[in-house]
C-alpha cells in the first residue's frame, strides 16, 4: 500500500478521509502536529494556513508516496497558492470533499486545485462512500 499525506485547511475533511480509507480504528482528533496513522500522514490545517510552516510540509512529504491536496467544495476560497503542488517531489493528487453538499460547487473546487498545479482530481462524498473505491485503487 502506498503512503498518502493529506494537506488541507482545518475542517476540509482530512480526518474523515483517513477514517473512511483505513481499516484500523482511527479516532479523529484535531491534529496539532504531523500525525502518523498507518499508511496516512495527517497534517494540521495551520501548516497550510501559514506559509512559515511550508518547510514542515515539504520535509514530511519525503515519507509519503502520494501527497493529497484537500479542497472543500463548499468553500468559495482556497488556501492553496498558485503552483503549490510543484513544491513537492512526490506524486500530487487533489481531492474535492463535500461534493454532495447543497452549497457545493465542485467545478470551482477543481479550478482551485488546477491553478495550484494539480493534474489528477478525485471527488468524494464521505457519507455515501462515493469516490472511496477509486482512491483505494490508486493507493494499491
Ligand atoms: N457533507 C459532507 N461533510 C463532510 C464530508 N467529509 C467531511 N465532512 C464533515 O466536515 C467536517 C470536518 O471534517 P474533518 O474530517 O474533521 O476535517 P479535518 O479538520 O480536515 O480533519 C466534519 O463535520 C465532517 O463530518 C463530506 O464528504 N460531505
Ligand atoms: Mg482532522
């Protein structure tokens, strides 16, 4: 199984993705530091919110095969700066979360990710388990 690191703002759905993908019991807590949970590396939202922490993301990404940039489809802004993905020497994917929410705009979320340099994008609806299987296949 490939190791995946998740980067995204607070409450974008990172812990929910780890919970849905992992067979181990994972109890979501607010990540205050880099968290290693089996094949997943969870990062605090603050590491994205403040560019002073980018170096910590870059260093930790050395431990993963795939870096996932998480974008909440209900947000009308993105914390990912242009070409953020190109900072990492790893395969980078985008994950659009909450795609089923009434206020979601998945096209807008995709645009945010694309301008941040993401080529491959997955769409997730955690409650309906939509998109989980294709993510699992990619991590095989
Ligand atoms: N509607 C909807 N809500 C979601 C989805 N994924 C996560 N959430 C909710 O978003 C909130 C934040 O999720 P969490 O995984 O804790 O985000 P984190 O802070 O990035 O770890 C929680 O209340 C989740 O239930 C989704 O696909 N659809
Ligand atoms: Mg979390």
